[in-house]
C-alpha cells in the first residue's frame, strides 16, 4: 500500500520515472460489463514492466496509479486528478489475469482504491520480486506481443527487453535474493565480535579484579566496543570479498 505522503510527493513530480506510472483512466469494462481484452492486456503489460523494472531499480517498490493525468498539472503544480468512478477489476481479477498470461507469479501485488483530496484513485503496488516475469500467451495490447516476451521499464515507458537487458535484470534480481536470504556480513561480524569480547573481557576481569565492580563494568564496555570495531572490520572485509566473487558470476554481455 502506498503512503499518502509518498503519493503526494509523486503527484508533484514533473516527469514519470521508471518505478512509477500514471494513467488518466483505465476503462477495462464496457458499459454492459463486458471485458475489453485490449485494455486488460495493456494493464498486464504495464504491471509486468514495472515488476521487472530494469537493472537499476530491482530493489524498489513500484506503483501504477490510475486516475492521475500524465501530462496536465493544476495551478499548484500538482498533476490533474480524474475520478475513478467506473467499474474496476479487483485484486483477485488482476492476479488471475496475470497468472493466465505470465510466469512466474508476482508475489505480494496489492490493489487498492483510495480517496485523495476527494477524488477516487486506483493504485497497484508491486513489491520487489526475485524473478524475471515473461508472457506465456500473446498480449493484445498497443501492439501485439507473442509469448515469452519480457517487459521492462525504460525511463517512463514500458518496452520489450532485449536479451542483454533481460540477463542484466535477472542477475540483479539474483543478487537481491542473496542479500535478503543471507544476513549482511558486517552485522554478523559486529554482533559476533561484541559477544566474544564481552565473554573474554569478563573472564579476564574476574580473574584479576573480582572485587572492583566499577572497573569491571568499564573494562567490559571497553572490550565490547573493541570487539564491535574489529568485528565490523572483519565483516566489511567478508562483504567486499563476497561482492567481488559474485561479480565474477556475471554473464559476459
């Protein structure tokens, strides 16, 4: 879900960026409730493009905001808002459409209708994902796209990714998965160093100055700080070595 402060900030941006997109309207249904295939597939294309992003934004949450003009601004410099007062798909609908048109699934996608300054908006929030999402059927959007197409963000546009771009995005997502799965080495070093230093420092003090509680407390604190310092250095070195080894795994493009 989008934070209202962030939404307001985005509405004053002069230009769309690769991690958020505005749409004036999204009329997927006709007046009789019948689905408009082209509009639905256009929505899926936009979501897939944001989910894949590009090699620079794999860690960012992305937003598709419906009901916001992508060209016009009001007198205060905020983008013109348009009331989403027509039938819109549910989160379940969009999830099912994506499941039938792409793979792997986009985990954690959220859809919400919110009221901002008296105007109803519809927002699709796409969290960072670990996978490269591609089409599994033809998309009849603005231009027909066959299956096995990977969409990406190029500035404010959603475009088919080249093989080079697809590989770069997949590699960045792989590194992101590893970062989430494995705790940072720096923190491990700091915590381990502090624990070891506390134990060693306490043992040494108990042997030599058992009756001097004040000195004992100060000395233990000193050893803990010393352990944190050296643990942090060791962790940082480990992180740098890990980053270097991961870089060598990159495919030559």
